[in-house]
């Protein structure tokens, strides 16, 4: 690999040279899988509803029927989506021993489907739902079946209580263990790959600063500006699929 190359080749070289590489991903990595970023106005499922108003823990508690009418559609939209080449590139880097973990804001399970093992889902996952009363956990196909069989469209636990998706709803705290893990990984990373995230929302907004404070570098691979652009060792504004598949190709990983 030449010392002077394209941004993508430079990024590949940095990944190869770093002792610890961690990826941090946001909605942008799932856009090529057909999942719109809900912060983009007027797109997708969120166009006609205010998610902050409906996907709220208070709505779940007060009116589970209304909550599930909205969230059930969201589940259906996400359930059959497939990972794209960017998700697969990260799984490939991990398999090659070049990536320690993926921290994601996404709840869509696509990193998991792509084969990433060390995965920290700081906003939870649609992969399962739990009973707030007895703690029983149900996987997604079972939750869907229960929802379809319930006259009010509410998936219910065997104990009768409405199930809650294991995603972080508005008004809920982030899972402390996942958050602590993400902070540890960011602190210990020689290189943090920030992919498809505007890096504006806590806690993701803080993780690149944690890496920089620990003496590591950050690479920002996302469309649009982020607060970290001036501090990034590498800044790619291109398409996440093109960038990450370019990196794996440069590393000879196919
Ligand atoms: Zn229960």
C-alpha cells in the first residue's frame, strides 16, 4: 500500500496499523438497506407522526394499543430488511481481527444479521421484547404472532401484561451496561470509525471526544457535517457502502 493514496487507502492503512479499532454507526449505514433516517423530514414511516410523541414510554404505559399500532408498523418495516455491503464490510473487518467491536445507535439488527459478533446496541434492538411485569423475553417472530392474535393488536406476555420492545423509547434511560461498555471501548480505541452518524445526539456525540482524550484518532465517514470534522484524521463525505467496501478491498478482504 503506498503512503500517498486515496482517502480510502489512507483509512485502510490506519485500520491496519492501529492496535484497537472500534466502529460507531448511526442511521446512515442503514439507509442503503432501505431504512430512512427518521430525522430526515418527510421520509418514510415517520412522515405523518411525531415519533417523540408516540414512541414514548408514557404512551406505552398509558395506551399500549396506540403505542403498538404505531410501533407494530415500525417493526414490520424493519423486520425483513437486509444488511448492505457496509454492514458486511464491518463484519469482515472483525473476522479478520482488524475491528474490535461495533457500537450502534440502530435498532434494526442489521449488524447482527451481517455477522458482527461484538455488538453494542446502545438504543436496544427490535430483536426481542420483554414483559415489564414478570421479565419474560420473547423473540420478534413470537411477538409478531402474539400481536396478530390479540384483538387490540397488543402483543401480550403469558402473564397477560403488554410486552415492551427492548428498544430505548423516548423518556427512557439508555441501558447503563451498554453505555459503560461503549465508553470503555471508545476510551481504549486507537481509531474510532464514526460511520453514518451526525454525532450530535448523546451519548454518541460524546464517544469521539472520549477516544481523542485517550490519545486515539477518529475517522468520520458520513454525509453532512458533524461537530468532529475538524478533529478527524480522515474525513470521508462519500457513500458509506463505497467507502467501506473500498477499505476492505484495499486490505485484500474482498
Ligand atoms: Zn409477564
